[in-house]
C-alpha cells in the first residue's frame, strides 16, 4: 500500500495590493499543473480568521511563543512554507522552487 502523501505548500499572503505576495502566489500557481499528484497548495490569507491563526502558528514554529508574543517576531510576508518549514522569504525563481519541491519529494519517497 502506498503511504505517500502530497507535500503542502503555503504562501503567507496579505492582499492583492501586496505585489510581492501576488507574485509569490503566481510563482506557485505557475508550477502547480506540473505537480498535481505531488502538491497541495494553500494560500494563507492573513486577513481572514483562519489565515491569521495559521500565520501565527507558523510564526510560533519559527520563533516560539515568546518570540511571537513578547518580541513581536512573525513570519515574513510573503513567505513560502513547505510542510510547515520556511523555505523562501522572497519570490523564488522557478528553478529554485522546483529544486525545493524535488528535494522534499525525494525525502518523502526515501522514508
């Protein structure tokens, strides 16, 4: 039985008026058709209650609760997470994004 699960890509997204957010989302959407069997994509809209909660959860995973609530450290916007791990805090070129996807797919298939 195949226990392979899709890898999860999430982009922290503020608004369409945030051009870096828009272009990071576009970078992921551009490659999605080539990885339909392997990827699950979620754009985390930090202005919605669910998106804000997810954004805080990922920020805590990076900086801890003290880092977020006492030191006011948060995940970059935009940023791209793969399986809950920060991979990019700037818009990645396509080859870098695909290399990261292949790296994570290789690790999942090896386990």
